[in-house]
C-alpha cells in the first residue's frame, strides 16, 4: 500500500486558504477517479509548543503503484494538482510513502 501526503506551509491568509480549500480545492480532489481513503487535518500545534512546520496535512492511500499511477494520471488529478498554485501560498510538499 502507498500513501501520498501533501504538507501545506502556512498560508499568507489562513481565512482565504480555508475558504478556497473547502469550497474549490477539495471538490476537485473528490472528483479523482479511484480515490479511496483520504484524510485531511489542520495542524493545531506541536508537543513542545513551538510553531508547527506545516499548516495542513492531506493524505490519501492507494493499493499499489499502479493504482496511484492510474488515479494520479487522470485529468481530474491534474486539475487538482494544478489548482495548488491558486491557494497554497505557503507552498505544498508532496511525499509518497510505502505503508508497512
């Protein structure tokens, strides 16, 4: 199983980010064919009280590399990826992990 993680940096305008993320970006993500389990979370702190390195985390899981390639190779996935530039003013780091 593979997991793709998107780590969003702190946006310049958190309120605008949240509005766009909920009303525009997530509806695009939900259109990706073959998208199964996913989680989205807003970072609220760190164990030591320091400023968090990221603002939001989005994760979605794939059965295997082929599943991820099929889903992420669709026009719907391309639209969601291309949309990042419209609201992710703090940047977005994408990781792919093998789930043990």
